[in-house]
């Protein structure tokens, strides 16, 4: 009887191990073959404009991580022009391959006809490197050896030629729908390249359009969020986190890849500092590193923000 019981227990353990392994294989297949291509548009409405303003539609793109021959992503990116945004905000990490610029620009061509602003991310400057995926869960990733450079000058030159405004450690203003959008942007905080330039000076009598201040960064490190908040931002836009990329259903992100609390790794939340509160949208992003092409319980997204007047 003892031998029979042991044999039964071993068979049960083997079956359980096989079931777990099978479930893990199925989850990995889903994450790598299905969910990472389930592109969607998250919609949000934020009352941040001056009273009496007409609504503004802002399309927030982040973390495209483009690789040549990503045909599903290409078609989806091009289709976003059908949303007819008033403004496109690109918060960086556009590239994941040294030959990605021409096909990415082709995919974005329909969107380049709209006004836009952009800031860089680390994966505009440098290509991803093969590393253990488990290091992602040990804290913010760091560059430990010389990474391959990417043709960011070609990419950003094309953005500039299309009329998009670069906000790399600088401030600038656009007037849309008789609203002055005052931007402050920074270079990638994940690379410690951020230098806060403040916001444009308040409108003068010759420029009477009501204004709203918008902070733009790739990585939402707390120091940068505090810069923007203390400077009078009324909206903050960022990416970088991938929403956690591999999340636990009904729980959420395990990491944010920066010092942002994981509860804020994607979506709209309110950032508070020194008595001020600012709505913040963190995009879960569109792509992944080409060496970690998986998403689980965290679908890729663009975000369409409808900005409306404050009460």
C-alpha cells in the first residue's frame, strides 16, 4: 500500500508540474504572440483648460519601440490619424532597431500633418541590449556597458521638418483653438539628462489667449514631476513605464522602471507636491524592447485626451 500511495503521489505531482508548465507556456505564447499586438486607444477627459475654452483633443503616443516589418503596428499607427487630434504629444522611446527610422516615419506620416511636440527617451538615443528579463524586476534599469547608438538625429530632424516642436530641456508655446499651450519638457530623466527649463512667461497684453501649462517627460521620475508641479503645471504627460508590461490580473504592475509608485504606472492619477495637485497621464506605451517582446495583462495603447474647461 505504501508503494502504491507513493506512486500515486508522484503521478499527482508530475501532473501538477506539467499543468503549471503548460499554463506558463500558454501564458508566454499569449503574451508574445497575441497581447503585444492588441493595440487600442484609451480615452480620458480632463478639465484643465481655462474657463470658456473650447475642448482640445490631444493624442498621447509613447514607447513605440519600432522594429522594421512590424506590419500590424504600422497599420494601427497610421490609422490613428482618423482620430483627428488637435495635437500629438510624443513622449519618446520611438526606436528599437537601427534601421527603424524610415518605416516608422512612414507609419507616422498621417499624424505628422497635425501639430505636435516631442521629448526623447533612452531608446531614441540607444538601442536595447539582450539581458536577463529578471533584471527588470530588480529596480530601474541602468546602462552598464556601451549600448549601440540609434539614428535619433534623423528621426527628430524629420519631426522638426514636419513642424513638431522639440522640448528637450526647453520650454515653448503653441496656440491652438485660441488657447495658449505653455510647455516645459526635459531630456530623458532615466539617463539623468533632465534639466528643468521652467515654463514660458505668462501671456502679455499682445498675446491675450488664455493659457494652460503642460509638463512633458519620457520617464516620470518624482524629481521631474515635482519640478513641473512647483512650476505651475496643470497637466503632466509621461511614458516609459510600459504600464509594468507584465502585470498581475486584478492587481496591476509589479514595477514602474523608475521611482514612480507602481499604482501610478499607467493611467490618469493626481500628483501632489508642496500643496499643489496636478493631473498626470502615464501611457502604458505601444511597444516593447525587441529583446523582450511580451505584454501580459497590460495591452499596448495610445491615449486620446479630451481637454475641457475647468468649472
